[in-house]
């Protein structure tokens, strides 16, 4: 079973949706880089970079990166596709937030928020 994905989209002239953890209720805001222990990753698709990787999720990211590095250059595989195709569980899901609009031309952004409710507070590193 793949992760469940909730897709949210809006235009640049609208406020970005506030993302809250469904497990503990904390606001997850990349602007402040402050995330609860249930956030496994924050991935900025257009920049192709991780804003946040939970220590427990680091080995998975390293494995996915090795797979991408070893993939034929003709392949269309991306980190985004690999993250969205990860096996899911009853407590893990991804929220995909996207926005598009016009600046000096058409522009857009997409952010993937990974969550896992099975990560216990006791096992999470202290902030």
C-alpha cells in the first residue's frame, strides 16, 4: 500500500494553507523551520531539496538518493515520485501543498509534508 496523499492547491493571490499535525495539532511552518516529532520530511519539489528530514527518516532518504544516483539518466524518476510511492502504513501520509500564479511569468511551487503518527514522543530527539 502506498502512502495516502492529500493534495491542497491554491493560487498565489490566496493565503497559503496552514498545515497542522493531525496527531498533536502543532502548526508545521517551513518559514520558521519548527516541526513536531510526527513530521518525517518536508520536501520542496521545484528546488529539489529537503527543508527537513527527521533523524528516523534519514536512512530512507539516503536509500532513495542512492537509487536515483544509480538510475539510468534516461529515467524520469524523481525524488518527488519516490517519496509519493513509498509504502505507507495506517499512520503515515503525505500532504502535498501547491500554488501557482503569475510573477514575471507563470510560476508555481509544491511542498510535500510527510507525517507518521507511529513516531513516539519519547523516541523523538529533543528540540
